[in-house]
């Protein structure tokens, strides 16, 4: 595939161009290692590395053109330089042009929020497949085109990869794609150039302050997604979140709402909840779902609303939703032979952990104990570490603090920061075990029949990242092995 540079620059805000735009471009690259003859190299100022320093190297490798925010002082002969104010945004627009704007050829719906993004996009993906459509998925867990799974490494891929995946979805006849839109993706312009048919806001709580620095910046990043929605799209917000209205203050899209507490476009009511499912009333109709917990009631309601806004039939949507199972690693249950209930959940923020523990405490009966195994990731927002430990301590009978993905941090330093949040009252029920496998096994040794063990933080992940290396580790496998069961 190739296009002229002139075609690629359609609609891109440009400061200046040095050289000819009448040249063929074979690929768009921002990673200097991937540059080949005929590539357009996009120099971006990243959080770790400035791509501008690789400009001489990529010219030697055969790059035909350079897009940059800072023009080099020495310009190479025969190379076209495109000077822009924002390389990341320009790359998104160029990538859309390179791939013939695939997002405009299907119904692309983005989901943003602190918690519930993965569950919501996965439920939408499953729902629309149940309804008979060919569908694409872009999520934290995986990217998927119908049955074909493509491993995922980021919440939202880079703009070139997104357009490549959307092009393949269009080629295979997909009519819809559901994607997570992270705050990082908005701030880093990874969604620039995409045409959305709708956007969903789940909620917003404390997260990613390592990247955004302030909560206000985090809110602005989420809001930025809705600011970009076109007039023909819908903006569906959880109005029970007090910042829901803020998200759509400046959107051109059609504003719609969902709620469990107040009047909304799509009104729901949680009638019953158990470890086996929940019963809800949606717009006056009672339905039993296989998902668990109030947080999933919100996810289901958002999915229901989005499906109707996309033109689907109420009865068919509710019937299909009633048959859908939870996404991997989201309140996923692992049972022991003597009826100890293991729950693996991706809860890695204070709000998500509180939601899961509130659900467990509401559902437990009699003298069932709640034993929580939890850690915090390294090289991420450190301010939530004591808060997560505090929540686990207050809402569990026993707490085991352990390692999550320490990445390049000292796991013991992370654990020390977590312990600050444990109150003197809860300290006696806490134990610190750095080794996650050992921590899970210790939790199982403490459990009596019918007790509930929550292993929080990693959910669907099948690795543990230590010193930059990913080692195989799956909380579900570890629980089954500790329980002595294989399934």
C-alpha cells in the first residue's frame, strides 16, 4: 500500500513544508527501528525518548520524508520535511488518510472512564455478535475481529495500528467496532482522525496521576474524547457519576444518559444480586443476567442504552444480554472442592477495589470470611497505594499485601507505601508476603469452606512484570493449583 505525501497531508494542520510532496510513501513509522525505504518518519517527543534525535539515522535507513515539531538545523538533500505543531495529532490524521479512513466505513463506538471500560466494550462485542453482526474489538485484554484474537499491549494502540486494525475489520465485513479509549490515548492524540458513531462514559475516579499529574488534567483528558465527537454521534453518560455532565459540556454529539438512581434516557433498577447473577429492571422490563454486582448493573445498562442508540430492538437486546458471561478476569470465580469461593478481579484502583469488596460483602452470608490478596503496580501512581491497602483492610476479615507488577520498582518499597494506609485496628489482620504465588497459597490455607478469597489487581493478565521482564503468572491458575483443582 502506498499514497503520495500530498494525499496523506489532506486536512493536516501544517506550519511549513520543505521539499516536494509529490512522492510515494510506503509506510508511516514513529519507531526509528521500523523505518525502510519510502517511509514517512514521524518524530514525536515521548515521555522517555525524543524521536527528533533519530532523524539523521532514519534518513540513512531510507526515509523519504520527515514529519517533526522542530526542524533540524542541517537539512538533508532530497528529503521532504513537514513542520507541524503537534506530531502525534498529525500522525493520527495521516494514518487515517493512508488507510482510506476506515473508521468512517463502520460504526465505531468508544468507551472511556476509570472503571468498566473493558467490561463494557467486551459486553458490546459479545452482544452484537449474538445479534448476528460481524464485529471488531479493541480492548486492554485483546484486540479481536470476530473469532480471531490479536494480542493487546496497550489500552489503546497507536494511531497507525488502530487504522490498520480497522482496515482489516472493514475488509472482513465488520459493521461495528467497540474500543476502549483511555485518557492516555486522548492526551497522546492516538484517536486523532477517527470518526466515532458514539461514545460512552462509565465513571471517573482516582487513577493515572503518574501520567496526568493532577486529577483536573485527568478529567480534561476524558472530556477531550467527547469534545471530539461529531454531531451525528451519540454521547451516552452515566449521570449517577457527579462528573458525568462535565464530560459532555462541549460536545457536538447527541447527549443521552443512563442511571440506576434518577431519571435518565435509560433507567435501570437493581432488584436482586447474588454470586450467581443479578436481576434488573430496565425501562420497565425485568431481566436476569449472569453478571454480578452493582458495578456490572451499570455496565449492562450502558451497553443496553448504546445498543438501542445504534438502532437495535429492545427485546432482542435484553434476550442476548441475559445469555452473556463476564469478561475474563472481571469477578471471575474459581471454586475449590470444599466450596471456598475464589474471585479474581482486575480491580487495580481504589474505587474498583471498593466496588468489588462492597459487592462481596453484600453477597456473603453467615460467618463467611473475606480474605483479600492485593498489591499495587510499580512505575504507576503511588498515591493510590496506601488508599488501596486501607480499603482492603477495612472491608476484609484478613488482608495479604503482595507484589503485583513491580516493573522497575523495588516491590518491598511498594509494600511499605501500602502499609501506611492500614489503620492500627486493621493491622493485626494484615500479613505482607512479597511473593504473589506464596501469598495466594497462604490465603487458601487460611480459608474455611464457603469463605471468599479475592485476588485483586491483575485479573486477565497472564504475566508478572519484574525488572522489565514479563514472567508467566496467572492468578486463576495459581488459585486452581492452590485449591488442588484443574478447572
